[in-house]
C-alpha cells in the first residue's frame, strides 16, 4: 500500500471513529426514554458493525492485491536473473 493509501486509510479511520463517538454522545444526551435510547444504540451498533466489516474486507482486498503485485514483481526479477545467468 502506498503512503498516500495509508494516509487516506488513517483519515478514514479517524473520521469513522469520530462519527461513532459523536453519535454515541448524541444518543446519550438525547431527550428520550432509556428504552428508546437503548434500542437506538443497538441499531446503531449493528450498522457500525456492518460498516466495520465492509471496511475490513476492503482493506483485506487491498492488502491481498499489494501482495499479489509484489509477488509478480519478484517473479519477474527472478526470471530476469535466470535469463542473464544462462
């Protein structure tokens, strides 16, 4: 993953974390009954879990792609060395 990709991932993680914390604080101070708040927190937690799962899959596929690229580059370099040695 490039430096720009890492920086973008860090920014995205910070924004997502801030959104989660802000929403949690907003729900805790909302003027509604406790049962409603707990229900809303549960719904939000499920949505956050889905988002985290999607994000982790995206990161995993990016890492896999980077590993595949590096493996193909290593193979190309190895083949060049074999050709030069012959």
